[in-house]
C-alpha cells in the first residue's frame, strides 16, 4: 500500500456524497476525468476498492464505509480548525458566503447588501440562491437565511422576521370565490414543496381550481401570474412590489412564515460576519 495523500480525501468524500464522478467534480470544480484519475490513484494507494461501480452510480464498499467514517472525522477537525482561524480574523475584509431563497435575495436582501458594500468595500459578499441546503459546518456558507428553524447545536440562530403571504392575480379573468374556484387556474410550488402551508391553503379554499403550472421559484411564480397564467400565493414583500399584480381577498389570509438567520458559533467573533448580520437584522427585523 502506498502513502495516502491528504488532498485525495475531499475527492473521496465528494464521490461518496454525490454518487457520480460528474456531480462530485462539479462540487469541487474538477473535471470528470480528473475525478476518475484521482479516485484510481486513491484506491491504488489504499490497496482496496472503495466504491462499487453500479448503473446508478458509485456505492461505498465495506472498506469504503470504514474509510468514510475516518474521513468524516478528519474533515470535521480540519473544518473546525479553519473556522477557529477565520473567527479570529480581526479585519473587515475578505469573503462572506450567504444563502437564501431567490425572491428573498432579490427583493429584501439586495438593498441591504448594496448598503453593506458602500460601508465595507473590502468585504466581498457571495450570495447563493439555489435550492441546495448549504452546510454551515463545512463552510459552504457563512450565513444562512431560511424558513426552517435551525436545530444544529453548533449554530447561533434567531428569528429574523415574519413574512405575510397573499393571493395575487395578474388578470381580470380570475374572480375566485372561497370554497369553489371553478374555472380558475393556479400557479403553485413544485411537487417537491407540495407540503408548503400556502399550497394546502389555496387548494383548500379553491378546491375546484385547476393547477396549470408549478415552480420552486417564487420569482417565476410571480412572473407567470403577471402574464395571466393563473393565481399565485406569494410573499407579500414580493407580490406587493411586482407591477401588474393585484391582491385577491378570499376572506382569509394565507399562513405567514418565519424566516430564520443563522451562522456557525465558531465564526461569532468574525468582524465582517458580525457587521453584516447586524445590518441585516437592523434593516429587516424591524421592517
């Protein structure tokens, strides 16, 4: 068995987590051939087969499972060290990664980030708005805003704001009546988010309405609504500022949702993170 290289462990973990060379390569910014070559070198160094190649992707062997447990512990220690070093950084400069939903970033957070950029031009803020859940422990993001409370013990979190929702239309064609909805079209969250409270609310109040479109993007739902595709339940901060939309009163408001903000406790002394978090809370929590 040859000497294992520390640099091969992220390759191994990415393949184990993603299940394919292509997805693992995208996660690490590497090409698929490079990932395959690095994996073959790692298996040669370890002297064992770490993955079973199947039609569905890469599955850990028994030896791979044993190595995965050790690799996770090593990664946790390395990341903890990185967070501790980052948390002791005394300057208001460097990179911050934020994660939030698309509409929240566009409508509510962008003005705050623009203000922050004028106050602290040496801090580069990277905003991530895709549907992926970013890990604070692995520093995939430094600050996360989401609608689900944080239950991780290592995360410092608080409720940022409560957001009201409303039913909107972009066409005079739709005149819904609560308890019916016949002839009305609906634009809803996609099936992966079918358990969202607003989906249950609108299908209860308009049981006879027809679902014509779904999307996991609130911005896209708003645009479809403006174009007359159908009625849509949207966050009030988005719907109220979108030209062409009219609020529809069914006699009952959709459920509101809380938005939470959280960061890893190891970064609580990081000045640039504290400055941005304080500004977000100042501008949004009191809105």
